[in-house]
């Protein structure tokens, strides 16, 4: 067993302020969408779909906001954090 | 099968919101790190260009007056132009920072298009209010890309520019076909729905 490797894994990754801000953007956006959905549930036609046309079911603004937040968090942020960490390591 | 006009506004709001978040992230981490991956470097300029392309069908199918059509055409052209210039800057086809003035011009023209094509007063109904608000917001926000072209490292300009798109997305999400604004609606606007 490589003890050095284990100790490396156990060291918590210290995030810079920039990394924390970038990580928070997506969840905060999704949270804004969730708050909007709770504040105006009638905007979510999926909750009362009877008699709704395709576009009213497909385009639901609070869900779109949540989707943007999640997309940003899962598709954009991971690579960005890696690059940020690489740049930080290179500058040491 | 054509989506109602307000749905088109919401779909565009979604694209503009994603554009704003990407710009915000670039502003926070810095352009050098943002562009470390090619797909990311092209993401927001490509998104701006795509939104411009998608504006053409909106102009074709949703405008009911000449001035309305011209305004949507102006937005389409400006989004495509600004997106294309940013793509060329990323690609290295253009080098001078002065090209960033294109984005400032795009915001000015877009803002003027909002203000000129809105024929009603602020409190006629919600869309009138939002048109005035977006027009003035874009006009004032043009200062951010203007400063960015002169001082590319200005954090205030970069973050302000990014937040402009987030704010515009919020305004677009607020749009309704016919709805009151702060309790005001003109009887001439028609009956509000939803």
C-alpha cells in the first residue's frame, strides 16, 4: 500500500475564493429558479398539465432557470476548477 | 405549432442567462484560464452568434409592424456581428482590442432598437415597461464593453458586462403577452391572461 498516495487523497482540497465563487454560480442560479417555482407555482404547467398545449408544457421558465444552473454546474464548472487548480499549481 | 411570443422570449432568456453565466465565470477566473479549453473559449461567442441566427425566424414569424420587424432584424444583426467578432478574436483572426468596441456598438444599437420600436409609454402594459427598461439598461451597459476595450483587465467592466446579460435574462423572463406592470395596464392593451 502506498501511504503517500493515501495521505494525498485525504488532504482536503483548499479552494481559492475564485473557485468558490465559480462553484456557487450554478447552484445559486438553480436556487433562484426553485424559489421562483415555489413563489409562482402556476408558472409550472407540469403541475396542472390537463388541457395544456405542447409549448406550455415544454417551456416552463422556472425549470429553464434551474436547467441552466445545473448545466453550468455539471458541464462547465468541473473543467474550469481543474484548470484553475492547474494554473495555481503551476504558479507555485 | 408555433410557440406563443412570450415563450420565445423565455427561450431567448434561457440562452442569454447561460451567456451571462459564462461571461461571469470568465470574469471571475480570468480570460487566460477560461480559454484553456477550446470548446469553452468558443462557448459564449458561439452562443451569442447562435442567438443572432435564431433571431431571424423570430423577425420573420413574430413581428406585426415594420418598426417591430426592423428592431428584431437589428438585434439579429448585432448579435451575429458581436458573436462573430468575439469568435474571430478567440480564434486569433483579429488581434486589436479595439474590435471589442463592436460589442459596445451592439449594445447601443440594441438598446436604441428597444426604445425606438416601443411606441407606448412605460406603464401601458408589462411588455412596454420591459422594452423601455431593457433599452435604457443596454444603453447604460454599453459603457462596460467600452471600458473593456480600453482596459481589458478591468474587473468591474468584465463583471458588469456579464451581469448585464443576467439582468436582461431576468427582464425577458418577466415578459408576458398581455399583463399589468405594478398594477397598471391600459384598457387599450387588451385583457390580461395568465
